[in-house]
């Protein structure tokens, strides 16, 4: 079963998650009776997502390295470990916040799990605060890809990892 994913109005306290965020969007997947924690949902999205997303990430890493931007595997240890290339900043079974600050922009992803045992929902919210012209240009270029990637990755939540 593939989860039905739709864009929704973001419902997080942006001031608490990433004060000054200039970009915020959210996508929700209704996953029915699938029992999943926020970390499990994030792991399924990041580590078991479509292969073309991995290819885009590798391409992105090659393109941004000359600009001194962080790539997969860069950065300090995360307080709650990593999920793929994302340092986990805080975590409960119902909410995981990951992300990092970089020269050009700071970003956070919030994975929320809600609903009763029969009707679970997973919401992925992305917040971005740009720090300079490079960050604003990067965000402008990446938003169309981000929306496609977010939808596609969320479709992997229902299926258990293989």
C-alpha cells in the first residue's frame, strides 16, 4: 500500500522550531493502522525512499561542494544521532526534529505522527531560514525539487523497510 500524500497548511510553531524561517511547507500522509514512530517514519522516508532521490542528493553534493556548503556526512555529531544525512536535534515517539545550520541557510524537518491506532497520520514539515543571497538563490532553485522529493519520500512510510 502506498500512502496518499497531500500538501497541507503547516501546523508547527515556526518561532520555536526555526525562528525567522522564510519558507515553510508541510505534507501529510494518512497511513491507516500502520504503527510507526516519528523516527521510523523519518527513517523510512530518508533511507528507503526512491532511488532517484539518492541520485539527486549525490548530484547536489557534487554541485555545492565548490561553494563550501555542507554535504552528506559533514557536520558535528548530533545530540540524538542521525537519520541518513540529517542530524536529529530533538525526538519523542510522536515528533522528530532534524536539520542543521549552514553558511547559506538553516533548515529543519519536523516529522509528526498523530491519530489513533486505526487512523494514523504522518506530517512532514520543512522550515528554511536563508542567511544570505546564496541561500535565497539556492532556496529558489530547490523548492520545486523539494516538493516532488517530499511527496515521493512520504509515499514510503507505509511499506516496511526491505
